C-alpha cells in the first residue's frame, strides 16, 4: 500500500470528526510507508517530528482498527528513531 493511500486512510478515519482536523494537519507533510507490520512515518525535521509525536494516540486508533501495522516508527533527518506499539497492553497491576 502506497504512502499517499495510507495517508488518505488515516484522514478518512477521522472524516466525521472535524474538530480533530486541525490537530491532524502536521500529518499532511509526512511521508508514510509500511513494511513487515511497521508503519514508518517520515517527518520533515526535528520540530515536525515533535508535532507528529504528540499525535501518536490519534495515529494508533485507525492503524489498530484497520489492522495496518503492529508498530509505528517516527523518523526525521538527524534525529533518533522513535518506535511505538500500536496495541498498548495494560499491566495487570494497573487493572487492579
């Protein structure tokens, strides 16, 4: 699945929630790729990476619902890669 198609799927997931559209704006400048259960989000620079990092929970929902990946990796030139699981499991201690 191509990067533009992945991007359209993410925005389409939130099409009925216009109050979130402004928050999702930084994703329009990203390039997306997917391989072996990993969704890679390529950011423009370090500042852009921080903006996208703040949206990680909004990224998780459509990726999990559509079964697109098991992991999200954020990348930007000259910055360390950030990796997040799509499904977040809760510790039994937190459930008690």
